[in-house]
C-alpha cells in the first residue's frame, strides 16, 4: 500500500498508509488533532533485489518480528570448525 504524507500547520509532517486512491485530501493530525493537508511528494522507488534493501527490510522487520531462538548458544571457547585445516597446502605454512 502507498504511504501518503500530510503536513500539519501546528506540528510537522506525518505519514499514513492508505489504499491506492483512497487517501483523503485532509486528515486529522495524530499529535494535535488539527486538520492537515496531503502533500505531494516524490515516490519512493527502490530496487527491491539489492543487498542494501534486504538489509534495511530485515532491520525493520526485526523491530516488530524478532527471530525466535530455538536452542542455546554455543559454549564459550568451543568453535564449530575443526582446530586445524584439512587443506594440504596449509601444512607447508610455518608453525608458531
């Protein structure tokens, strides 16, 4: 749904989400209750497939829908990877 901007003469700009074409020309300000006129603003166009958009979307989603933890965190000092590398080229590296 589109986001519509309104400017209150007493407060500041606020946004409302309404259905396409169903936003009135005036709306009550949520802060002071005075009538505010709808602003004409630039559309927010984004490339939804970019990594930056996915990061922003995940950050916004985590504010209201945090992930559910299904297990305990790993014990400190233990790592999930092996203590040594299995790559044969790493065996030729100098050891401390």
